[in-house]
C-alpha cells in the first residue's frame, strides 16, 4: 500500500531505500519510491510502499540509508494541508 513517510532526523530518505520493521534491518517492510527535504513540511518526507498491516499513520519503521537504519514514521498524506482557494 502506498504511504507517506517522515524521517525522525534531518537526513532525507531517497528513492530506492529499503524499509524495515526492526532497527537491525532483519525484517523487510517495503521500499521508498521517492524522497527529499520538504521545506513546507519542515523536514524530510518520502513516499513508498509497505504491507497493509504496516500502513497505519504513526507506525515506526527504519530506513536503510548509507549502511545505517534511520527511524521513520508512516505519515498521513498530504504532508501539508492545502491552504489555497479557488
């Protein structure tokens, strides 16, 4: 299922990064499809795919980035509520 992902630190999680259900990186949980720093969101944001049972906003996962496992959370989309009017 497609989800939003927010990194808990300042390092962006890029597309292609693996998501894991445990801090040791032993239980695969999905993959990031795209990610970057989101100025309007106030930090790094990403989108990816995880199994349905892990798609609840607030679920803690870990992203494999440069040999480390960074904590991330599944987030509701959109990351920032639209404020425009027509």
